[in-house]
């Protein structure tokens, strides 16, 4: 009984967070690169009779600035508002020290809108990218994010992740909350949708790789149980539960399996559940506590946290051979590890001088870098393009979400308009 309490205490320290009421997240950029690229995003033309529900150019501008790599020209400083190639006067934009120009127009379609864009290199005096995105009337903001992704990729060579989503847990207050919600919102915090409301804690949301389902832990039965919910239909099912701990679900890259933590045999271990057959395979077997699984990109191994060496550190286990290798050695506490989608970087929570920070370990070079300087950082989740890390932290006595670039140069906060938020999970690409 004592050992079980110790295990639960250890796992709750790693996984359980103070949770907030449903609220839209607010972007507050706190730092960017020292020399952001000057870009101008002209208001997109629209010939309709009624005003559009979204300002496409404003969404694109905000996305690019949130990346920390671009500085947008204010509309009040623009000398003209072109919407076609013929009306672009390169000399005017060069005079305003603009390096890149984005113009476009919104066209009505039978079912919604088509958003066309063009990207110009002012110094070279040429168009370097163009395209169009179509969608329903309710998808105008999403189409705007698609433009942002295309512009970002054209200018950086890295696929954009603006048209993605984030899941997070909210509660009505920080201390002793009595109302919990699981929400999904756009990556910029807009359009939050409640997936689940409960009087009991919700934790560990994890996206399927096709971004259509969430697995999470709910305490609605007075004990931890893992649920899977389809975000398209709302259908929700509870997977088979076992005595003791049922926690930390993590989807495999092929979407056919869940890694999870069970203590049904007396000790917290990593298991893999085949969702179609219900077959359960035990992956780790050690007297230490093994928890927080996440998958390697190829699906052949699992990253996990264990105190088998005396202190929490991150390990990797090969699924076929069950061979276990320790990955972290710097510091006396490293946990909540996950890999970037290219498999090169390990993002984690690391303790230094009694403070918990988000850190990244380069698995090729073996070096670890601290990305944050705050003291209560946890639950890191990596953007699908590997450029940013979303995490939970505390600012001004309030639990919020924050993001930091993989090189630590770009940072922004995403506090809720009301309440507090925890347990973020950044979605994969939506297509």
C-alpha cells in the first residue's frame, strides 16, 4: 500500500496539473528574433455586399508576427492597397523598407469562399509564390491560416503550422476547482470548442496522428480511466480499465495502438494496447516507476520517464527487443520527454536549481539547452513542424499556456481571458 501511494504521488507530480473555465486564449508575444524580416500584408480585396466575418490579412499578419521572425508594416503606413500584380509598385514598398509583400482577394463560391494570395520579393521585384484555398462560409479563418502557412513556407523553407489546433484542460479556478473542461482551439487560441465538461479532473489529452481523435484521462468514475473521443462525431468510448492506475495515453504513429501506463500488476509500467484487437502488451518490467510514454517517429520504440536510476530520467525502449537505453544524464530530474517529428530533438522538463524549465536535447550532438527561465514549466508539446513548443507555466500567479521556439529566441503567452489553463497538446497537421 505504501509503495502504491508513492507511485501515485510520483505520477501525479509528473502528470497532474492545476486545471480552468472555458475561455478563448489570448496571444501575448513576449520576445522574437533580434532582426525580424519586414513584411507587409495588404488588406485582401472583397467585392461582396456584406462585410466578411474575418479580416484575412489581419489573421495572416498576426500569424507571421507570432512566429517571431517577421515584423508587419502597419496599415496606416501603407501608401497603397494593391490586390493585383499590376497595381504593385515596388518602389513604394522599397521606400517603406519592406522586403516582402502579401496581397490577395476573397472570392465568393457556391458553398463559401476562395482566398487567393500572391507573395512578392520587393528587392528582386518579382512574385515568388501564389495560390488559392477554398472552403465553407464558416472556414474563412482557417483559410487565412492556410495562406499564412504557405507564405511562411515560401519564406523559411519550413512547413507552417498555423492551421493546426491545440487541446487543453480548463477549470473554474486554480485552487480546489470544481468544474473542468477539455477544449480544442485553433493554434492561435481562437474558436475554442468544449469537448468534455466534468466535475472531476481531466488530464493528459493526446492527439491521434490524423488529428481526428483525442485520448485522455478522466476521473468521472472516481478513479482514473482512459477515454477516446472522435472530434468529428463527438462519439466517446472508454477503453478497457484495470485496477490501479490507468493513465498517460499516447497514440502510435499509425493510429492503431495506444501506449499507456498501468499499475494493474502492482507497479506502474508501460503497456501497448492494440485498439482493434484489444491485445495488451507489457513493454517495461522494473521495480522503478515507468510513466509518460511517447512514441518515436518510426513507431518502433517508446520514450518514457522512469526513476529506475534513483531520480526521474528519460529512457527509450525498443518494442521488439525490449532493450532500454537511458537518454538523459544532465541534471537530477528530467521528465515528460517527446521527440520532434524529425526525431532529432528531445523536448523535456528539466530541473535546475530547484526550478522546472522546458529544455531540448539534441540527440545527434548530445547537448542540452534550456529554453525557458520561468520556474514552474511543465507539459511540453511540440508543433508538428518542430519549430515551437507549447507548455504550461505560471505568470503573475496565474496558470497559463506559453510557447517557445526550439532555439529559445521566440516566446509568447496564451493566457485564458478568464480562469486558468493547463495540459496543452499541439495537434498534428490537419491534412
